[in-house]
């Protein structure tokens, strides 16, 4: 049985960083990692590119009664995006929408405080945002995040992931200015199948990686 293409998230980050560096220099860039699993990958990418590392927290607004269906999302930077057509068709009341948004904004704020420890977000306006995760399956969270990210004014958005199914990769490529994806296997079942070690990343690891990215000599 062949070994998985990625030993662990750090290995995936190193391979992804190498592919990005093949494309040239990345001045004026910020690496945005989707927590939690995207942060170990993003840390390696940020180090290789000499770019600051930050988290980009996205919370899906689930349709009442069908929470797996996204009627919108809130994200870092106070951004909200809504699927207005779905809201109309489903007849979601303003009160129901407000309740869902309040709940997810509270969780988003909790996570940002937990991960950043009071550090301010890295400014994105006019910069290249390199959005990193450890892989994507349906891509629903990533797609919501990209829509929200546009509102923060980056000059360019690059999605960088180790693995994604072909259809998801095509959808992300249409939303981003550029997609860098190492593998698009047709037999994709789950992100974890491509890792030797896919142990869940902890909140403590996320905090440590972000704090380490602030340390002198990180880049």
C-alpha cells in the first residue's frame, strides 16, 4: 500500500510552500489560515514566503431547521455575506437571521480572542491574501470565506491547499484570483485519507503557531 502524499500538516505546508515559491516572489502578502487544521500548513507557507501569518475565522449561518445549508456567513473583520435568493425562497424572518448571526458572531469573537490573544488582525487592504487550509472537501466554508474576504479590500486573493476534489478545485478557482492545489484526485473521499497523521489540531497549537509567527526571525 503506497504511503500518503503528506506525512502530516507541516509536511503538506512545506510542499505547498515549495510550489508557491516556484511561482516567484510574494511581496506584500499575508497568509490567512483557516483554523484549526489550516494553521500548521499556513505557518510553513508564511515562513517560506517571508509573510505575516494570521487566522481567518469563518462561521457559516445555517438555514433554520437545515443548519448544514448556508444562508450566509460571518468572518474575521466584521464581514457578513448573505445568500439573498435563498433567504427569500426559504422565507427566513429578520428575527431568525438576526439570531443566527448573533450566535455565530459571538462564537467568531470567542475564537479570534482565543487564537490571537489580543493581537490585532493583520491589515489586508491592498495586499495579496494567501488563504490556506489543510485541504477542502465540499469547499463550503472556504467559498463563504472568499466572498467575505473580498470586502476587506485585498489586492489579490490566492487559495493555496494541498488537496481538493476536482469539482471543488474548479469552483474555488472561479472565486479566487489564483488557485494553487497540489492534488486533485478523482477518488477523493476525505481530506484525511491523504495524510499519514491527521490528528486534530488543538486550540493550544493554533495559539502557539500564531505567537511563534510574531517572534523575531520567524520569516
